[in-house]
């Protein structure tokens, strides 16, 4: 008798390994594609988060060194459990010279590491009204009272790091668009270009990290003039009279820099995966991987 039974799509009656008869196998290249997309998302998110956060550098004060450097002309008074130091004249007037405060900064921001409540409490003892955070992109901080006018070296390095970070963000956004086009339209050249673009983004991020890491090592010793104060010092008088206390400042890198290094490594790994994906697609188009 002639068998008139029609086979349903996807049915494999001669497949002994599948008891249900359905072909549920997935091409191994699909897992490579999913892994590439996952690592791409992690690399992009980590690098963007590092660039946009403002904890690349922190400024603190060594209390022991401050007390040693303070001479008879100034008086130190510690506030907020030793977080902030009030520097005043050592005479009957007890006139405020400056406040030594912790600060943290990013690629294009500089912020006082104090809460609004703490700033309000300090205001009762003469803390001047300053912006909690200053954005370098909104005209810079030169001439803003309470923050340091950049020296020539640090000014150039700061501008260069901002430029590299902006280029990195632009390249990351472009790579995401090109990669999506290459995957959905099965364009091998676009996938290959995506790998190159992630390598380029990692290179610019590396430049940014290196500049931020070394910009303090080659700067000249800071001094205070009548136009403003240095990082870590907020003064109603322009910061005059605390030059001898500046060696007590401590500059340390913070978690944003570590996040950036992790993003750079992931970008390099992502670039390699995209380049390998373009080679795989040459022999196994994505349409055949999924079908």
C-alpha cells in the first residue's frame, strides 16, 4: 500500500537520537554569535560607565603631614570627624583662610566629596558658597572661585583626555550601529569593520587612561594666587596663605579608572570575536546558522 502520509516540516522520522522526532539541533556558530553580542554589550557598557562617572581621581589630605606643616601663623581645626580642616589665622580675629576638603574628579568633572547636608553644616562656620561639581566642558574651571586654575601641562593633558574620551564614545556608538547592520543584513565587511572599530575604541580609551594616570607626575608644584585655589582647597580669600600646606595633599586613582582598564581589555577581546565572526560568516552565513 502506498504511504500517503505527509511529513510535517521539521519532522525527522529516521533520527534515532531524538525520541520525539523533532530536530532541535543548533548550529555551534549561533553560540559564538550570542557570545560575541554578550561580550560586546559588556565591553560597551563598562567603557561608557567608566568615561561617564567622576571617580577617576580622588584628592585627600594627610592629617599628620598637615599638622606638621602648619606653622604658628595658621590654626587648624578639624570638622566632620576629621574629614574637613578649617584653616584660620592664629590671632584674636581667627579669620578663615581656607577649608581643606576631599574632592573627586572625572575626565570632565571635579566635585567636592561632601553631601549637601555636610556642606550646609559647614556653611554655619563660614564655608563659602561654591558649586558642588564643575564641568570642564561648560567653559572650564579657570577663574571659578574655589577651584584650581590649570597649569599649562595639566591643562593640555586634561583637554587631550577629554578629546580622546569623546572620540571613544563616538566610535563605540558607531560600532554598535555598524555591527547591528552587519548581523541583520549578513554583511561580512560590516562585521569585520565592527571588529576594527572596537579595537580603535579601546586604543582611544587606553590613551585616556594613560593621560589621567600620568598627568599628575609631570605637573609643576601647585601654588595659589589671588584668582583661585588648588584642588582640595576651598577658600573665601582666593586661597592665599596655605601654599605651605599643599605637600600634604594625596592624589589617588579610584574605581572609575579600574573600570576603564577592564573596559579596554573587554574591547580588545570583543574586537577579536567580531573579526573571527566575519571569518565564520564567510563559510557559514547567519541564515544557515539559525535555520
